[in-house]
């Protein structure tokens, strides 16, 4: 019997391999920075952030494009009214979990225990699954009547099965569906109920820290101190889990309040040793160690604003050289508080809906849709880059919208009957009801729309961003985290209204909203990469800084030779942390708070 999620599942071995490489910890020489108002902001550590998904090698994704495990989910299984296949007694059912990685091939992942003489079993053995938001994880639950001791299922009676995605399960939290036979017919009145619970430690540690009388490491001026937090791994090595900002030219720095997940800091173990190092930042990367101290969460959480906990910052090399050495300064923990934050699955299981909207570029630079050279040309097998992007992203995100009704808009085309250029027209030409029924509905609206419009220009993003932002703004009137909006823009060219788009994005960053931009064709997409704030905060034309990075841009050409799931994995990888980041910032709880069970 198999246990766990990795054995004999090629697709997940590959994902695990990518993931392990993506979480490498940089050395201090890898630090890059940008100075602003006397503060040097160091980038967050890769150990805490998702991969950036930017490269392809020989058609295969590099480790940077690894799918990111959001959390682990525990599935509890029960059945009702199973078929009775035994004479003189009742069926002896067990449940087998299968995973589909590609095509029609299913791999067995795990089994429950067998329950004797029972047609309404509740299995005590649960399934533990790594959950990936950006991947469509197809699951099949097979119920078998076990009357022998062999592990082979072919000689056991089949009682029915149910196929779904993990996304459907977690978005419902509890899913009851009828079982079907291999021929698709009902398995009598048999049904299966799958309940999902997140396995988590979502405790977060909030810190306020300062230092005084730090050693001066600079010949001209004063030290530029920052802190690094390290946890000890099982092999005794130290792993950096957090780095503060740099305070320029100051021997008595006060760092901004920051937070670290308790699991990242000490594996959730209050008595696990934590090492804190204080460095003097140097532009050439040769950062000088000021000193260190070691402690535990048990000690740190004694700190309060009335009674801070203080540690001597010790430089061992200096202490060995000088008998009179006392310390290299004092680091003070003014406040240390453990709190609980909602996770992505808390919001999804608690009733938060992800509202998906599509915006399609119908500007003239795409070319005549009737020509095979056009990006809107639909090939004999029924696809083009626009349709591929819609299917790839939509198939993942549709599981998180209860009614599966998605608004779809076009921009940059002349539309009937006046043939004026529009930058936010519904692709179904129904202004009062722009919603399409499922992803297939979007595809059908796109196909029907093409012959009815004239491709024109310019390429303006701000109208459709502002359109979705109005709905997101309306959602903020609710007192819970009930709705989050995801806008997918598919475009072929250079953006025309860059300043207006920058302002629209800065405004949208204050709302429950994320933007995905997929660039099709071979145009220059440097402006799009500028909108993706991964290299630094996006600013509006007036200088206002976006409070969140909500834009993810990828050029489609990087995925032409990659597995079909790769595009969705890349562009959706940051959505969970964007959802959590927004709702936690505004302290909004799910409509049905799973934490209060």
C-alpha cells in the first residue's frame, strides 16, 4: 500500500525537484539594493517567496518555474448507499486515491483502510495532499469491495468512482457527489463525501527591534546596519529566513516593524535556537559582521513595549583578540507577539470567491484574422495563442468561482453599429450582461466576436483595468473577505496609454485585485515588464508608489515548447500570496471563518 504523495508519480517527482531547487538561500554577496531616503531596501529572501518563472531551456521549464506548494490538505472520505456485492453479507469497501498527471494515465497515490460489512463507511485513514493553486490537480476516488488479501484491484469488485479537481474540493470544503461506474452510469444510489481541511501552522511573529551603540565599521561615516534571522536545520546548518531593511549611517538604528512566520523562524518549536546576525551593509557586497546573538522564541516573546528584551551583540573575533571586549552593541526587542493570520485556503474554504475577467487585444497590429499570419487566426485544429492563454489560465481559476460566469471584454477595435473604437466592449455584445458561461463560453464569445469587428487601435489598458477596479472597489464595502478579482489581459503590442495604466494599477493595488498580462507574438514587451513590479515598486506619473505588486507579466513565446500547464503555473503562482497579502493587510476575515470551528 502506498503512502504519501511522491512515490511513483512522475509528474509530482518533477514538481518536487523544481521546488527544492527554487528555494535556495543566497549568500550575503547576492544582496542587491536600492537606496531611498536614507534607507536601503534589501529584496526579500527567495526562501520565502514564490519563483519568478522567467526562463525556458530546451523546451523544459527551469527550476525558477517550479510550482509552489501553497499548503498541505487533508481529505476525509465517507460514502453512503454503496452497492452490495457480497452474498450473505455486505461489501467490504476501501477508497483508492488516483492522480492524473497527463492524458488518460492515472497513478495510485494512497488507500484508506478496508471497512468490513458496511455500505455507509466513514474511513479513518485520510489522504494528505500537497496543494498547488496554479496547477489543475485531477483526482479520482475509486471505491472497491475487497474480499482478498492481494493489493491488486483487478480481482476486486468495483463499487464506483468520482473524478474532480483538488481545487473543486477546497473551494467547496465539503463535496458530496454520486458515484459512477466505468461506463458512466450511476453506481446505484451510491455517493461519496470528501471533506477538506488545511494542515497548517499559520502563526506569525510580529517584531519591533532597535539597537544602540553598534560598532562603527565605516572609515567615512557610520555603519549601515541590518539584521538577518537564521534557523537551524536538522543537519546543523543555519538557514536565513528573514532580512530587515538597511538603516543608513546610524549606530542606533530603529528598524521598521516586520513579521516572520513561526514555522519559518523555528519550525514552530518555541525552544528551537534562533541566530540573529547584525551586519554593516557595503555597496560592493562585502558586508561586515558587527555581531551576533542566539536565542529562542520562549525568550523573545517575553518582550513587551514596557519591558523590552535586550541582547548583547557579540563579535567572536573581536572578543578573542581583546580581553577588555564587552560587546559590539546592544540589540533590543521592543515587541514580540505571536498572532494567527488567515491562509489562502482559509479564505477559499471560508467562502471567498475569485472573480475572473478576460480582456482581449483586438488592435490592428494583430493582423487580419483571416490571414494565417494573424495572431487572431484560428488554426484548423481550433487554436491560437489567445485561445491557449484563455484556456490555460481559465481552467485553473474557474474552480474558485461558484457560478462560473465570467465577464469577457475586448479593446482596441471598431465595433458595430457606429464603428467607433472601444476599449472595453463585451465580447458577447451584451453591455447589460457581459458574462460568459464558463471558459467554454468565453471561447465561444471570442470566436463569434472576431468576424463582427474591425481591428483598429490604439492599445489602451487603463479602461479595462478601471472597469474591473470599479467592481473590486464595490466589494470593499463588505466587511469580510468575500471577493477577489483577477483580470487576465492578453495583448500583442506596445502599450499606448502607459501613464494612465500606471495610475490605474497604483489605484487597483489598494483593492482586492490582481492583474495578469500575457504577451502574444514577437513584439517588444519591455513596457509590460516595467508594469510587473518584481524589480521594484511601480509608481504612478505623480510619484505615488503602488502599495502592492499586483501585476504578473509573461510573454507567451517562452511557453511555446513547454508543457501545456506551464503558462498557468507561472502566471498564477503569485495569486495566493496576493490574496492573503491584501486581506491580511486590511484585517478582513473570510465570510465563514474556518478558524472558528
